[in-house]
C-alpha cells in the first residue's frame, strides 16, 4: 500500500492543481523536485519547506521558440516564496499568500492569495475532494480580470532586463483574476484534477508557441511510489502535458540508520560495601595515567573515537576526544563516558569530556559517574542526564599531567577516487560536467597543524566548451572555461594551515598556499564563540593572487586584499543566520546574508544573497549574487555512521561580483557542532 500525506504539485513544482497553486504547505522539511512539460516549455523546480509555514522554490525553465537572446530555447531562472497564513481547521480552509518569480526576469512574475479545503468522502464518493479558490495578480491575473483594486501601474515583461532584483513596486499591482479547481484523490494511488486557470499565456500565444483555446485544465495522476507521482494532462484546450513529482524528507533517511550497540556501564560497588576499592593510593603512581590510557584508548578506538589526551587524578578525569565515525557528538560523549566508567578506578567520580575537532577544543561536558550509573534505564534518561551535566568552555590545552593518545599525532591519510565538477545554467547547455580521478592527501604532524593537497586529472567533460566571460569586472570567477581548457591535470589546492585556541572562547587560523582552484595566498581568521552562546563574531583577512589557468604553480598579475567581519547566530531549532560584511575578490564592498536550516542527521539547506557596490549593470545577468547551499551526509544513504558530506552550491548564474574566497577550514563551521545548542539537539542519542 502506498501512503502519502503530502500535497501534490502543480506544473510550477509547488502544492497546487495543474497550473494554479493551492493553499497547502508541504510537510515540515520536505523537499520536492518537479519536472513538467507542455507546449515546448519544460520547468524543473526544487522546493523546500523551510519551516512549517514558509515554502521556497528555485525554478529553471526552458522555453522553446521564445526567441529571446538569440537562443532556440530560452532559459529562465526564478525564485518563489509562499507563506501559510492559516492552517486548515474543521470549518476553515487553509489560506496562503505567495510570490512567484519575485526575483527573476519576470516572465512568470505573479502574486496570489489562495484557500483550500479538504472533504472526506464527498457525496458518498470514495477518497478525498480538495476544493481550491484564489485570486491572482501579474501572470495569474491576465485572464478573466475583475479589476485592479490595489492599482494598475504594473510594468510589462522586458526581455532585455538582466533580472534578479525583487520587483517590490509591482507586487499585488495590476489586474486581479479569480482561479479555482478541484482535486479528487480517488484512492491511495489514483487522483484527478480539474481547474479554471487565470493565466492567459499572453507571451506564448503572442509568439505563436501554442494556441490557448480554453481556461480549463484537467489531468490524472498516479502515485507510483511513496516518493514518486506522475501525471498526464490536457491543458488550455489544445496541449498535452506531463508532470513528474519526487518528494522526500531529510528527517527520514533513505536507509534506516543503524549503529552497533554500546558496551554496558559497569556499576561500582558502594563505598560502604567495599571501601578498599575507593582507595586513592594508585593516583600517586607516575605510571597510572599511561596504564589507564592503554585500556581506555582501545575501547574508544573500536567505537570510532580518537583519544587526543587523558588526564587522571584521584577523583577526576579529563578525556579529550575527537570523532572519527559519528557526526552526532552526543554519541561521542555517551560512549566516552561509558569507556571511562568501565575502566577507571572507583574513586574517580567526575568526567570532563572535551570534544576536539582538528586540534580545537570545542566544549567541556562534565558528567558525574554516579549519574551515568543510575540514569541509563530511568524514564526520559537522556534529558535526565542533560539536566545533570554541565556544558562549558574548554581550556585551550590539556591539564598538567596529561598523556597523549598513541594514535593522535602524527597522522597521514590519503584517498584516491572519482570527482565530478558540475557547471549549471549555461544557456547553450543547462548542465555541464567534468569528471576524472582525484588524489587527496593530508598530514597532521601536531595538534592544529595540517598540510593538505589535491591533484585532479580530468578524463571527460564539456565545461571547456562553455561560454567565455563577458564580465566588465575583474574575472575572479567567470574564467572557469579558460581554466578548464588549459590543462587536464591540475593542482586543485595545496596549503599548510595552523589553527589554535587563543583563549577559552576564542579561536584563530592561519592558512597559506594554493587555497582554491582560482587563487593562492595567505588567509588569517579570528573567532569569538563561547560554547554556551548563540552568538559568534569573527574577522577574516586574506591577501591572494589569481592562479595561472593551468592550475600548476604559477600566478597571473591580478592580486587583491580581501576580508570580512562576520556575525553568526543560532536561532534554535536548527536555524542559523550569518552576515558577512567586507571586501570581495573583485574589489567590490558589501555584505552577504545567509539563512540555513540544519537537521539532526546532518542535512543542511539554506539560501544566501550578496549586495555590494557593484551596480546591476556592472554585475550582469542576475543583478547580484545569490544561491542555495545543500549539504548531505552520506550516512543518510548508507545507514552507517560516518562523517563524510556531499556539498554543493546552486547559483542561478555565476558572475564576478560578490565572490568570496573559498578557503578551507573556516572556524565557525568546525566548532558549532560541539557547542550547546547543537549538543542539546543531538542529546537524545547520548545513550546509544
């Protein structure tokens, strides 16, 4: 049996009927990918339910025979956002307001107010009937207008506009038209749709792309699997259309997550029953820390945890640990506590567990051994342990008398494997790729020190066939085609970095070398971020020079000093904000604004935009830099714990304005998982 509780999608990739929107929201966190085609128009959309009420969409459209810009198929990119004003109630419909193509060329620009109500077994028929009605402006107000209640001064689509800027002055202006529709979900698989459209398709019919003979659209849809839905439609009295909808939720992994169970905690005998076992004479032995390390470390290593150092006194132990396997650091805390409770003498009552990442001490979690022994099988055990534990800033260095882990340093690692580098949204070819073999190596010879490099050899690809840059700014990003043409074998990066903790809540980083594909030089960073604070503040300064096109050891003439002052804020519930103000690679000055959502399993999705002193005309197509960041943990697919991530940034267009240096190892990204709000979010798995 197929079970789906998510709204179906329209041809724009949003909850809706056929071409018109509905008022429903996707389940919280849901990702929806839609591909639809009719009358020579193909729309590919990516929608994300960013919060229970806010839905965002990025759309890429190919319009055949549109004849704008001299291309056989005109490519358009646009963003939508919608807000759920009211959830559906017993008698009240769901109500949403939306902006369509609010920051693009304006081909699909529209606004709408829509309501939807569900009825179970209507007229004694099987299934559910969904009734939708709404009002549309802009493109959705071009057929059957009932007037212009908020003003009629709405400019027409301009094919020469570079797009990319929100058109605040035209929202909810111009003619408004009603639209409506029905969706009958006959069974768990089969559904039918009927709608009255308010879109006249004036541009398309004016160019002779298709004939619009009717305002009525109808379709039939089939739920192929829980994730995939397909449909066929008859649109506007003249066209056949198809739509494929793929929906999934980062909260529900593709493969159920499994992890080997932890070892049991060994409960100490009571002091009254065995007072000799609590004798502290062992602590006077100089060899005691080494002996204890040698029994604790193998247990941690088997659990995928690296012991960085261990300090033991008569009643307290400090273990500095880093995670090799788990991205959930609460599991690391729990298993480290178990190992200490199993192996340390009974007199040791308090455990200070210091979470470490790449030599940086992130936070100190202090746990009473007695709490570990007594709370594990209590109701709500995780929250009970959290209430008893203390999270605080960690000292930069181990306490006096610490012994290092035998596997901590030096460490050498390497990997050989395939690489794929995509290039999106070339008007001639929407997706270009190059792929080949990548060899990476890292050497960590002391805490905080890293020597790292990557060499790539391209075996195939067509990025080199892309359009050459027409930028009037220094070409800090748009010469990617020339880099692809210059050599098949290249040094992707080669650098040495040193990072350290300058105080209990301050961090520093210094990196030098070939920092990224296009630039090499020196980068320095300083960050203030207490472990228990939601706010972080940082500053970064870089001096870099543009690399030769062959990406070997040479440089071009262009050099630039760049840097930013940054503020980071954790809003809670997985929402993070970031503002970076400073100078970019092309010499422009401005700010980048980022908002991101992180899920407990490591998924991250967010968006950003950058505004600088570069004008929209100087920037070129798109008007300003913006895009979507996606981070996917590979454990979501495999079901096995690991710390590997797949990251990508999707931009409507890559230009030179607002381009920031891509330096590896920025501090905030390294430390935030080990601070209090992320630990609190992960803490439910501390006993695993």
